[in-house]
């Protein structure tokens, strides 16, 4: 599988983490709900990091902050050395720096597969023909070249998630954020989607951060952040996987 090349990440200083979190907290309802209670960690370029833990532990809240979909109540969160809440424009960051893959797919039901993949490109400089050509190539790369003009309602769950992965790659991000990407899939389709994400990480050297409740899936990553009650209680390398820059482990 030959994936499209991606451009070099901005500010690619090797000694600057992609993400740096220090004492990150998130509160709701005037402090009555504490989703994150002082989370600290780094993620280096090219790492595959899994965030796992029981339901309600704060893992999805943390991923939403990394995706600039939410802001911390306090603490520091940097993206390539710049404050993600304050110094990075959220819409441009989400459009061009990261790809986000959701459990629920979030495909537009009235758009075909090839149209859904083109949606993130509308804010860019590509013309209509170039957008479609790129969308077609991405869908071919995820094994859906024969389903270009099918609507989401005519696709299986695994096929819809592959469309979502192709869409996440539309603007050639250097970071992929995946929130329970196999949560709505049967075991066969889950395996296919995980294999695809691992291949993306390996071939394109993408930074991949995946939230999962499944420890078997988490062990596929180079490093696992185990969360409980809004804290990271374990941050260590996985013996069964290798990850570049793996010295970034311990909190």
C-alpha cells in the first residue's frame, strides 16, 4: 500500500515535542466535575501513543484538547512549542495540522464517499478537479476505489470508517488523533481498520495518538498512557511495539 506523501511538519525541530502537557486540568459545572486533574506528558514526532483506561477516566476529554475541540481550565498544553489554546489558531490547526478520526464516523449522509473525503479540502487552494483526484486516490489507498459514488447508508461500518480515515488524510496532516476508531465495528472490520492505521503510522512516520478502552489494542502502540479518575497513572513503553523517540515516556 503506497500512501500519498505528506509535507514536512511546521517547526520540525527534533528536540521540540509535538505535544507537551504540564499539569493539565479540565473542570465542568463550576468545578463540580473534574475531568482532568493535573495531567503531564510529552509526545514526540513519529510516536504511536495509546491513551486507555476505564469509561469516564478523562481520555476522550484529553484527546479533544489535543484536537483543539476543547480548552483546558488550567495548565500548559503546547503544540510544537506553541500554546495550543492561545498561540495556535484552532480552525487552521484542525484543517491543516491534524487529522481526526471519530468512533461515530461523522460522514455527511447526503454526500458520496468521494464527496465526504473532499470536505476538508474546501478551505485549501486545490481546484475542483484536484480535490476529486486526491479524494479518489485516498479512497483507493484505503481499499475503496470501487465505492467512490456510494452514500454512507450503502456502506458497511468498516467501509464508513475507512472513508473517515481517507477524509482525515485529505490535507496531509502530520498528526492523526483517533477516538475509539474501532468502537462501532465488528472484530473483522476492527482488525482491518487497525492494520490500516498502523500502516499509516509506519509508512508515513505520522504521529498517531489513539484513545481506546481495549488493552489489546493499546498494546499495539509504542507507548501507553493509562488513565484513571482524571490522572495518568502509568506512562510506559510497550514491549511488543517499538516507537521512535521512545525516551519520552515517564511522567
